[in-house]
């Protein structure tokens, strides 16, 4: 372990959290296990922070950490990792997987077994009943001496001889299930016997409802809002009153990049102000997870949802502060976290409205979703008009993420300006969607296959060849001599109606796309 993560620093809970957050992949496990007292360090981490660390590494690769976790931390793992969807009950196989990791990850010492049994005991009784009830069928041998079973090799006769437990094939791995029953019996014979008897009569829906109430209450205690409150973070806000951007001559502190404005703001706070800010950030991030319906056992989904929430918070701080670090820190300390989050949605929602208007104006009558726009304009419009506006990630063009800075907002506005100009240009050339729709249908061109560059290319070829029909369905091939000159002449003839956008904004990119697609 590097000197920056020395054992003395990790004795401080905040330093431990910061070091764990900064570590990547298996570094997180190494950080925790190399401490002088790994169990104490692991159990000092807030349950949700520890869960996210385990999820990033992968639960199987972090089995040692799972085994060292406190019963309360482990129950949080199950609360998140074993409930795949908001409208579904717990997944028994997922619960069994967590129990298996807790049992096997700690080795076979007496202390390891004690930790595991403490975890098992703290699981809600309803959860234990749900897991076992969906994984097995309980036969009372006093009622039927030789009950019919599908596979005698997947059965368990209880120590007191009262029941024969038949493990169902879809319930989970036989060895794990049998080990779980052995563990329960080794700790409490009478209680486990009663548990098996209850499985014959309890209604799963009632057990699930009670288990859900226990789980939801614990999550609220840990800063997870209910769905209604989480969705309120994404309510369409009014434009906030923002501080004016400081001029270069008056701003003494250099502005951090947008992606570090949030971190910079937190680092400028001290004491109670920082504690309140961090608590607010956790609440906002949890609200994003709840509102998005993210499956909490999918690392990539969780990581993307948290990154988008942090991007929105950064944009909100930049909107409120003009990008000045001191003002951003003051906003984080003084304003409600939901107000900051919603400040980061003002421009994305404005862009969303623009994108939806553009999409409607750039769509053939017979098309449902696809527009005539060429990439990247089509990608930008599609991403911004979604329920939660996003932005094509320049570093990964196929990925979409939340807008994170005012610079990205400005870039999005410029691209939407260009998209509007494409629509105006097509209309000025007699190639509006309403005019192209019947022509594309007559030519057998699917509405999803026609792009603005195709229509402009066909018009340039028509004029160059003196044809009367617009050949929309013609295959792309070598361009005839004089095509570039004809294309330029077509683009110069576009004259917009008064009050419309300037079509010349669309010309440079569209010209290049026509020539490249025809080359």
C-alpha cells in the first residue's frame, strides 16, 4: 500500500472513506485488508459506501470484505443487492449468494464462524422464510411416512426426524441450501423446527410485504428517499437566481474544470458545514438511484446513475456560482441540495424542449421517431429529447451521460442551432419532411433510411442531369463530373422565410456529408 494510505491515516473514518473512494478496483480490497485491524476498518465504513466498494470490485472478488462486514453492513448488502427491481420481491438466489460469500470468505476460524452466524441472525425472519420457502418443499413425516420427491439426492432429513426437506431444482445450489439449514439447526433447533413448520402455511405475499417494509425503513434511515421524494428532484424547475460570473480581473482563485467543481466545493468546506454538505450529497445521489429505478446489483448501472447525478450537481453549482469556486462552495453550504440539483436541470430541460421541437419538424409524416438529420445532429437531438436529457459522451460516442458543465450546454445549443438550420435549409430547397414523405414512399425508401444528406444529394444530381424526378432510391456511386459545383449551387439557392434560422449554419457539415457519402 502506498504511503498516502498509511495505517495511521486510516484510523480516521473520514480519511478511510476518502482513501476507499480514491482507490480503484482491487485496490479497494487491498486497502481494507492491509490495515492493522481489517475488521475494525471495514466496519468503520458507512454501509452504503462499503456496498458500493464491494459492488465495484465484484462481490466474489471481495468475499473477504463481505465476511468482515458487520451484521448491519451485511444486511444493507442484502437490502440493495437482493432486491433487483422496485416492483419485485427479493431474489432468493441473490440472498443465498451473499450468505455463501459471508460464510466462505472468512475462512474457518471460530471468529469467522461467529461473524457469519451474527449476520445470519440479523437477517429479517421474513427474509429467511422467503428464501427457504421458495427454495424447498417441507414434508411432515408424521402425516406421510414416504412422501413423493422428485430427486431423493436433493433432500434433507431434519435432526429431530419430524420433517423431510425437498430442495427444489430452481431454488438454488443444493450444497449452499443444505449448509444454510445445517447452520440454522446448529444454532437453534427449536426455532428452526418452527421455521420449517411455518413454511408450510405462511403466504409468500404477506412475508414479502413485511420484508419490504423493514427494508424500506432501513433505507430511509440511511438517507434513501421514497420514490415520490426522489422524483421531486427531477421536477422541472424555474430558472434559478444565479450569481454573476466573476470577471478575470476580480476572480483571484483559478476556476477548476467543471468535472471537479463539485469536489473543489466540498474540499473548501470545513467542520459542520462540510458534514452537512456531504450528507446532502449522499441524499441527492441516493435520490438519483431511487428515481432512475437502477438495479442496485448491476455495477455499471449504479456507476452510470451516480456519475449522472454528480454531473447534474456540478452543473447546478456552476449555474448558481458562475463557476467561481468560493461561490460554489457557499452555495453548497447554504442552499438545499435539491435546489442545487434542480439548478443543474434548468438548461438540460430547456435543451430538451428545443430538441423535441426540432425532432417534430425534422420527421417524415410516416416516421414515428427517426428524423431526417444526419449524425451527429441526430444523436444529439435523440439524446436531449429523452425524459432525462443526456449528452453523447465525446470520449465514448455510443455512450450517453448527463450534461456536466455550461460549456457542454453551449456546445449543445450550437448543435441544436445547426439542426434547426438543416430543417430550414431542406424547406427552402423544397425538401421539407411533408414534401419528402410521399416521394420517399413512392420510391420505396423506408422513413428510417432517409437522411438530409441523401435528399440534398438527390436534388444536386437531379439538377446536374436535368431530370424531372428526384431519385431518392438511387444507389450511391461515383459522382459525375461537376457534382461538387452543382451541389454548391443548390446550397446557395436556399432562401429562408422571414424570421427563420439562417440555413448557412447547416451548409459546411451537410456539404461534407454529401460528398463523403457519395465518394
